[in-house]
């Protein structure tokens, strides 16, 4: 039996990549994309290594073998996980037992901390090095998680520069690898090309609405977002509204919510995917809180961040935050550079008022573009190479 590995400075020599197995687990599409980026950096160094565990189609492009469908783990919301707990826990235990028997060179948890940190803790205690990518947002809420992270993680990969100091102070080996999205979005945005691609006039006044990709987000956000669009049209009939849909299920849920709210008269062009193009084409974006807010900032676009959820969840979660901001652009800038309207404040009239300022305040729009450009440069690294280099160091390659 190998001696326990307390941190990434303890390495195990590997004869060749053919002898190597690396396990990974991603629990939702964003983690699948994140892990795939890492695998794209690892595969050239480890051409014959076996990558396996739980993942999705993006990871499969790099020869990843998934033992369970990733959507078995994809549950969002504090209360939604309860009826699925036994199934998810069973998958975690089965994967743990498999990895303890196999003893891979390391385990990499791609985000999804509720599942991965518990698994990592057990694997690390057994001497299997663990890497977690990306760092949980302990700077925003649930800071007590750092105690679990210390026990669970051999090496942390973070995507925001300020996170390095947090983990380093806690004694967790850490690497800042840049944010993968900063590489996907051009620093200079061609708004005209995006509009031509979507068949929009280049001189149109375009508003992109993004109420979320999860069913729960569409359920709670759609009526308020489309209601705000109706009010904005009363101020400017020339406005064009577009909304990227993550899939057919999301499209149908969106249409259902619009019909239930009696907002069928609001003309909105629904797009199949193409979220980056929809953002690039916009004059301003009404966006649900989450990673999409960073997408909008990287496109240098004015925005209003909004979010609604089940009332009980809101009452629970509203007391856990450590910062006055929930939107990533505001967190990174440490101030309200764009408005955030949450729960009861995310009403159609308040959203419309906030969006109107984003559309019409020219000096504010210019200032935002400058700040978001600086933010883009601060997040720009070759994340595939940086994250792969950190993993290779952990496994002694």
C-alpha cells in the first residue's frame, strides 16, 4: 500500500502514460466543459493514459470513459437534491470503492463540490492525491467549508486571481490557471458580425434576455424578464428582443411561462443556443445571476443581473452570503458596477427601469467597457496548459 499523500509536493513516479489512470468527476454541463479543457491540456502529455469516472460529451472528446451518465448527478437547488440524495450518495460510494481498489494516479473533481469534496476527502485519506477544479466560492458564502477543503484537496485550481491568497493562507496548495471563458470570448467584440449572423439590422436596438438555463430558473425568472421587456417596448417601440435557449426543454418551459403570465404579445426571437452571439449582438443584457454574468462582462456589455427562486430557498440562502454582491462582475470589481435585483426586487417595473439606464446612459456604457476590458485581461491565461501543468506536478510527471 502506498503511503498517504498529504499534499501535492509528494509525488509518485510513473513509468509511462500507458500505466497511468486519472479519475475525474463532473456533475453538470459546466463541469464537463471545464474538465474537457483540462483534458485537452493533459492528453498531449499523457497520450495513452486512461481518463475515467463521471463526465459528459465534452470530456468524451478526449477519450474519457464515463461509468455513469452525468445527468444522474445534475440536480440544482437546495431542496431539489433531497429526493435524489440516496441515488447520488450511492453513486458516490460506488465510485469511491472503485477508485480505492484501482488507486489512480490522482482524482480530479470538476467543480460540483457537494459531491466531489466528500469523495476527495475519502480518497485523500487513503493516499490518493486529489485535485479540485474550480475552488468553491468560500469567499462568498459557506466559508466554513475551508476546513473540509483542507482535508479533501491535495491541490486546488482556481480561476480568479484573488482566490490564490485565500487558499494559500489556509495551507492548501493552489494554482491560479485563469478563467477558461476568458479564452473563448475575444477581447474585441464584433457586434456587427454577430447581428449579421442572427439576421438583425446592424443599426437595431437589441436587448438580450437570459433568464437561465435550468428549469427552476426559467420557472421563476421568465415572467419578470419578459414583463420587463413589455414595459421597455412602451418606452421604445424599436427595441428588438432575443433570447438564447439552452435546448428544446428550456424553450418549451420558457414558452409555457410566457403563456401562463399572459405575455404572448411580447415579440422575442428565441435562438437555439448561440448565447455568445446573442450577447455580442446586444446593446444591453438582462441576465440571471450565475456564470452568464461573467460571459456578458467579457463581451463588454451593460447588464442588469436578476434572480428569483422558491420563497423558502430564498429565506434560507439570503442569510448565508458574506458580500453585498452576487454577480461575478460586481464581485471581481468589489462594487456595484451593474445593478443586481433579487427576489421581490426583481419585478418587471424595477427591471425595466434598471435596463433603461443601461441602454441610454452613454458615459456609463463607456466606463463599463473599459472596466470589463481590464477584467478580461486579468482572467486571460492558457487555462488548458496551466491546469494540466498543475496536475502533472501532482502526479510527478
